[in-house]
């Protein structure tokens, strides 16, 4: 890419008076914005012709990496392929051009999509009712906790202000509890990452009457199935609490089991991790919340209308395009793919917890620690080979965590290609460790100083210009 021609920033390409587009003439005098509300000086916007703008952004986009460019084995965040059919359905003009204030009788089709999706989610999870309003997983957690609080309040059980959360939980769990005004009681994990039932018993014995509920993630943060759910659910129910299921990663469960059958009362699903939708850069998403019968009366209004409708459309299309038969293959395939990679690499990478994983698993860096090559070096080197890095240094249970999730979408050839490169990198670590420590070598930007970037981030254009001088 020629940076001089197309520029690092669109502002650098601005030429006074250049235009790529002209707005229709303004003909509605009565809607003119009052002078007192108008800005005194024109906004400093870049002025460019259309071709320059198109080239600028197209060239920048070519520097990015996405699921559409290559394999993206990011654990915990599930970067899943978003099939063209999902995109096509979401952009049908009848759906894409909806206005939230349209008369209800003109949006019957969209409403039917929503009611139908709720029903499909009920059948897939074993829940009784769903609300599609939450905009993300964390938003779903907050919504679900509000349901739990509403339930206790309706029974005048006002002392229940505490929520049990395993120490291995995703950070959004304690954050959502805090936003909901609940106090977090941390439950310890065993060395295999599953919930320590004895610790749970001890907490419940002392504080049982104040417990609103327990949040559990399954498969847990290590990608392992929590085996003691029936016992845990009984302990929590017996003390008067409700069970919350963090179903952000529902894909390995599809076709295998349902949270509603395991004793959970409230749950959320991340549609953007399980049922397609591109979600890089923090959005967009949807975190519908499901409840067992009787709790739907406590659904709060956490967003207007029907939440993130275009995301709901993509999820609906994903489920329908798989159909009743094939949607059941999602869980087994995601599980097979993850276990296949794990088994093919565990002689060269350190597998701290043996056994069958679900949709993802964690290595603790390279098995041979004598080379000094770290998880960070492996992740950077993968970029040179055209693969996105897995999730690194999370979970915090191990020093060199390398968390891999292939999803059910990837072909055997793609997965074999990744395995081959991972094995090659392990070999390079022995033969040429210095080359790995300086990777990546082939990306538009080489190794960045992440400490500097975290401590002194440069986030404004003015500052960049200043630093250049
Ligand atoms: C991704 C994730 C969340 C949060 O979902 P967002 O849509 O990012 O808010 C919560 N819990 C788990 C286990 C997750 O993996």
C-alpha cells in the first residue's frame, strides 16, 4: 500500500472544497434549526473526493484481520463465520428499512420473526420464555439478575442481596451483579477449574438466607463441562436462591443438553457467539434472556422495541438454515474440532488439564520451556503465517495460557493447516528462538511495545502530529 497517496488519516488527504457527495437541497424551511443552536464555525471535517475516500478505507481494511481473511481461533470470544445467507436475510429491505415508530400493523413480519426466534431459543435451551431486548451478553446478565431480584422482591424476601459467582467466571459476571446492586460472594474453583462444591456448601451454611442466586458458566472458563450441576442447583434452590446460567458460549451444548433440563431458572445466550453475526471491536450483539415458567412476569424493559433487530435476524437465519436436524450437530462438531486440535498438539504444547474438553481448551504455553519462547511469541509468529492468534494470557489460572477455539464452522483442511503451523512454530522455538521473539515480520506493523501502549496510549490526532515533530 502506498501510504503517501492514500494517507494514514483521512484528514491528511483533505483539500478545501473537494466533495464526493452532495446532499439534496434543503426545502423544509419550517424545520430549519434555530440560529441559536447552530455552531459558529464550520466543523473541521475532511474534504475529499469519493475515490480517495474509497481507496483510503479499502487499503486500511486490507491491513486488518478478520474471520473472512483466515482462521481465527480466539477462545472465549468465539469468532464465528457469519454465513452470507444470514447477512442477506438481515439486509432484506423489508427488515433493514424498518423504522421503530412504524405503525404496529405494518411490522407484522418482523414481529413474527421475533416471536418465532423466542420459540426456537426456548426449544434449544429448555426455557419457558425469552426476551430479546438485551444488547449483549453482559446486558443479558444484568437483565437476568433483575429478574431474580424482581422475583425475591415480589415475595417480600428483601434480605437476598448476595450472588454466588465462581472465581473462574468471566469478568462481566461480578460487574453485572454490582450494577444490579448485588454483593458478590466468590466461590473457589478446584485445580481443574470446576466449582469447589465444599466451598459452596460452607458459604451457603452461613449466608444461605441472604443469597439471591448463583451464576454459573458452562462449559466453564477452561472449556470443561461442570459435572456437579445437579448437586449445586439443589444446594442453591434449597437455600431459596435461583440458578443463573451464563450461556454466552452455548454452541457446544446445542444438540447435547439444555440448561433448562439441568435445573437453571434464568439464562442468557450470546447470539453473536453461538448463532453467527460478526462482532469484532465490541459490537453489535444480542444477549436474549430465557426464564423458567412463572418468571417471565419479571422481565424488565432494558431496551426499547425489540433489541438489536438485525442481529436477531442473523441468528434466526442461522438456526433456520441449519434446520432441526443440523442444529443438533453444532455442539458435537464444535467439541470434536477442539478435541482434535488439542490431541494433535499436546506433545509440543503443555496441556495442564487432561481429558475431554468442550468447544475450547487451554494450553500453558510450549511444553519445552528451555527455549525461553513465550505464549506471546507464539501468538505473534502465527500472524506471519496468516492466522489470527488464539486468546492469550487468559484465563489467569496458568502463566502462559493459550486458549484455542475453532468453532463448528471450520473444515478439516483448515484445522490441519493450523495444527501444522503450530507444530512448525514449536520447532522454530528450538532452532531459531530469536526470530520468534522478534515476530511478526510480515505484518504492516511489527511487534508493538504493549506496555508503552497500555501506559501511554496515543489516542488523538493532535498528539500524533505533536509526537512526529
Ligand atoms: C463473552 C462472554 C460474556 C460477555 O458477553 P458480551 O456480549 O461481550 O457482553 C459473558 N460471559 C462469558 C462466559 C463470555 O464468554
